[in-house]
């Protein structure tokens, strides 16, 4: 399996010297990172990004480490209709992009995909995690009359995985960006342990990565 976990970045907002973890992001060029728009909540105020504290898939990630080196990032492009956001890296940080940006057209239901992200972020745990999953369906979702290509993956996506990349397991091509678990319009008013019970199903939504191409300056 191709391993891209060392490139998947965590996002946080720093307030009073303390960082609040927000979600996942990843490089699309040497200068830009992509994430979900709802992760940054439309603001780059005190927004920082940090690479995982490991460089090899065989390394153990130390969960006792509660600090990390971070770099300030700025919003350069947004697509709220498709829940996508592009962030600019500081000049001191150049990213590596060992994969091609594709889209969901190449995937069929049943295809294997690798989902990367930080599923335990809301509990303060910054552990990059890969899930091997399958495409359950290809759907068109509408936002204010704008239809976009999405896939349904057969994995429950946690908030910390939002904005993370999904790769075709066979080719290693970037095909989608994790958005989150489906929740009906009449979402639950009671949240249990930080979880909306209506999202407790083994599926998640991801938007086609092809829309990122038009956002890159």
C-alpha cells in the first residue's frame, strides 16, 4: 500500500498560547494545502498547520507528546458551495506532492480507497490514521442549486478527518476530500459524548478532488 500519512497535516487555531485542533489538510502543490472550508470556519485568524511527528509508516506515534511545531497558514481561495479551502504555506516551508490530483470519475462502487486524517482530534489526540475502505456510491449533492460530485465511503468519518485526502488504493491518485458523515436535515438536538447520534452509521461523504484544480493560483 502506498503511504501518504507523513504528508497529511493537522490544523489548529492558537488562542492564548493554546492550540485547538480543527481538522486535517494536505498539500496540492509545493506552496498550497487543501482542506474543507468548514474546518477553518471561514477564517485564518491564528490558524496554524503542523506535520505529523513521524516520517515512516513503521514508527510508533507517541500519544504523550502534547506540543508540536506549527507554521502560520493563510487562506488564498475558498469554494463554500463544495466545502473546499486552499491555504498558502509560509515561504520557509515547501511541501512534497508525490501524487496526482484526479477525481471521483475514476472510481466505481466497490473500489478500494485509503482515507487519511486525524479521527480523534476532538479529544485532543493528534494521531495520523489511515483507513482502508471502499466506495459505496457515487452521488451528486446540491448546495444552493450547484451540483457537485461526491462519493460515499463505507467508513464512519469523524470531525478530525474532515479536510483529509482520500486516495485510490490501486494507483495512489488523490481522488476526494473528506467532508464528514451524513446527517439528515432534522439532525438530533441531543449530542452524546460530542457525537450527534444521527451520524452513527458506517458511511462518510467526500467531494471530488477535481474541484481543487480550479482553485490553485
